């Protein structure tokens, strides 16, 4: 079933951090920017849009949102680290990989990957934030 409806998720960001959050969403997380929104996981019907807010979410308990990547999590994690993204943890689980990162506004984001693909043979055990569940 096809639909022309779009779901927009408003992402809270501090007013002085809007530009940093835009860069983080597009350049670091590699979301596709589309006008004033960005595509989450490249699904046309789901978009994220930064929204000024002073709402405080406890990053230890309340992830801002989560998204999945299709494959090669170790390479994606390496790319994020090279761009200065702070990780709370990166883990291998029985179902794949998961990580908790922090956006420039200190909000936490969960990343999942159901694939164990590691095409570049990145060493997992050398990660400071590595956990195995």
C-alpha cells in the first residue's frame, strides 16, 4: 500500500546548537537532508526535523531516538569515532550490534545493526567502549 503521508519526528535541540545538530545529522550520521528535514534510514515517509526546545531528556534513561543501519556496523562506528562522536557503549549482542552515542546537545541516540558483517575486519576488542552481551 502506497501513501503520500509523511511522519515527521521533531528532534529537540538547544537554540545555540541548531547548526551543530544539522551538521551532526547530515555529515556525521549520514542522514539524507531533504529541504528542512532529514530522511531517517532513507525511508521517504519518515523524516526528522530539528526543533528548538529547552526540554531536558536524561541521556542515561531517555534516548532521543534510535535507528538501524543495514550492515557493516564496525566500519560505521569507526567513521563516527573519527568524526569525534562520543560513545557511551558499543556492543555485540546475540542479535547483532548496538551502540549508544551522544549528539552535540548531549541527547543520547541508539544505533542498531542486525548484521555481523565486518568487511574491513575492524578489531572490536580495541574499542574503549566495547561491551559483549
